[in-house]
C-alpha cells in the first residue's frame, strides 16, 4: 500500500468508531425517572458492600436528593393548555 493511500483511506478502527457513535446517537437520552431509578439501585448496591465508604454514600445520597427534586420540578411544570380550551 502506498503512503498516500495509507493516509487517505479510512482505517477499519475509524469506521467502527463511527458505527458506535451512530448507535449511541440513535438511542434517546435517559429520562429523569430512569436516571433516578438507576441511581437508587446503585446506592442500594453500594450500601450493602462490605467495604462501603461513608463519604461515597453521602455523596450518592445527595445526588439522589438532587435527582428527586429535579423529577418533582419536571412533574410540576405542566402546561396551561387545558385552561385555554
């Protein structure tokens, strides 16, 4: 293979990387409720580990509270369309 062809032809790894990015782009982002449920599961797992770290658990609990508040805000932000009908 010539030097020019080696630099101008896409590499197999590059093509695989683009395919992976396309798959990631096709998936919709997680909802706040999905994130909250996953976070609760992670917290439960970490709490039951034999070498659980209290600092790490505190950080995870604060993040859970933050996600819960965000989920509540999203729930309470309805639309006023029903009032205008």
